[in-house]
């Protein structure tokens, strides 16, 4: 059972990687990335497990995307809990065809503005073929 601090450290480590990689479907990433089932979605960060939002949509027909704001100090708030549950859900969705992506709105605020009011983050959406799926249709 990881602590909130470990989760935040893990996410910060993902952002600190400086390796440029070509965008590709999640199923083509190394096994450790596929097990976590989360790509960093960014227009400005280059790393081994990064893609632009557009490329993520093009390469993954089904997506679960989190818009969140990195926390400087971890806490027991509902926001931390939502992020932790997103990470847990993504691990459970590994190898199912549902790719997960996360957008840090401190870096890519414009991505978030397409779908949410950034002041309400964290928030998540389900996407099919690059289009958000309304809540009423999630079970279909």
C-alpha cells in the first residue's frame, strides 16, 4: 500500500525524465509503462512515457484522462484521493484496451480548458475515438 507521498514522488519522477520518445499506442510501450497504464499527456514535456493529447487520441481508441494539478505538499484531501483512485483504476485497466493519460494543468492548462474549468481539477473524462463520452453513456 503506497502512501500519498510515494504517489506524488512517483508522478514527479515521471515528469523529471528527459528522454524523448516517439508517440505510439500504449500497447507498444515497455512492459513497466503498460503495467502502470498511464502516459503523461503534454505539449511541452518530453519523456519516455509522454505523448501529446492529440497523439494519445489518435493511437488509443479508448482513453481515460485525468486533468490534475501537481501538489507541492501531499495531503489527505479529496483531491489527493481522486488522483490516487485514478492511478489505481488505471492499473486495474492495464491490458484491457483502455489507455490512461494524465495532464498536469500547471504545465498544460490549455489542454484542460478544452474540457473542464481548471479551477475544478482534478477531473477526469472517458474518451472514445478522440471524443469525450458523456456520463450518461459510460455504461454503454
